[in-house]
C-alpha cells in the first residue's frame, strides 16, 4: 500500500516536498516513480528512481526543478519540487514497479499506485 502526502497550494516559484510511504517489508525491491495528472489530461511520467536510489529518470518538463529520492530504511520515496509553475498543477501519484529493469517510466510497467495528492500552483 502506498500513501502519498505533502500536496497543497503554493505560489509560482515556490517549493513543495511530496512523500510516499509504503507498507510492507519489500520496499527496496521496487522501482519507485511519481506521475501526475492534470484536469482533462492523461497521466504523465514525472520521475523514477531505481531500487538502490543510484539511478533516476525524469521528464524534460521537470528537469532541474524536481528531484526524486528514496529512503529504504523508512520505506519512503520523496519528490522535491522547486521553482513550481502553474503548469505543474495536478494530482501527483506515487507508484511501485517490480519490473526487471533498473528504472522504468511508463504507466503500464508500474504495479501499485498511491491515492494521489493534489498540488496547485497559483500564478
């Protein structure tokens, strides 16, 4: 089970840190990712991180602004979001993948999803 938190309302240029806590003892066995879905749009990939945390992948739209990290001892993955823009407004979802790869970025490769947390960036 994945529980995302940390969303809220922030002004353009502001920062937020999302957290996703996982239950169970196999957190370190999963690739973790963040996706987002804006109103009227499809869910899109944001960032993903390998099991060890040593490899990450990110969408071009968040390059240099968002950073994914994980703490396997706490069964938690984070998304640090800086310099937020109105176009970042969306429901953000964390997800876990048991794929054999190092990092994956497509929705169909993720097996478990959190409930989502809303991020609203005002202009």
